[in-house]
C-alpha cells in the first residue's frame, strides 16, 4: 500500500468519528450530558463534563483531519514527482510528427459538370 492510501484510510476514519461526535451533540446545549444527568448538582459519574469532552474531541478531530489532509497532499506530490520528470524530459515518448513534410500536396480533382443543369 502506498503512503497516500494509508492517509486516505485515516482521513475516512477521522471523518466518520467526527460525524459521530457532532451527531451526539445537541445544538441547544442539552446533548448527551442532559440526557444522563438531568441537570444541576445531581451528577452521577462525571456526566456533567460530557459536553466539554465532546467539544474538545470535535476540535481535536477537526485539527487531526486538517493535518492528515495536508500530509496526504505532500505524500501525493512525492508519488508523482518521478513520473512528471520523465514526461517533462521527453523520454519514452514516440514522435508522431513525420520528419519531412512533402512540399506539394495533391489537389483533389474538381468536377466541371454542373448537376443542376441536367435536371
């Protein structure tokens, strides 16, 4: 497997995790923490901090996604550097243009008969 393929798999995994973390959050502030704790001081097992955990994990996953995308771009450029240089140098390219062009080009014969006169 190439380096770019590994980065691509990691990017897809991070995107999936990011979607899951965002879907768990409630846009109005309730989210996962309100469904477990109910609210206020009656918090069991530290569920009050769930909102902070989801916020931090969203930021961490989004930063990781940006880093992976930039790294995959570098890996992609590294894979194509050899093939580009061969194309730019002109090696392994067959020439399709003939070496000599004929000076005179034969002209197709034109008919002097007018077909509209015969009708």
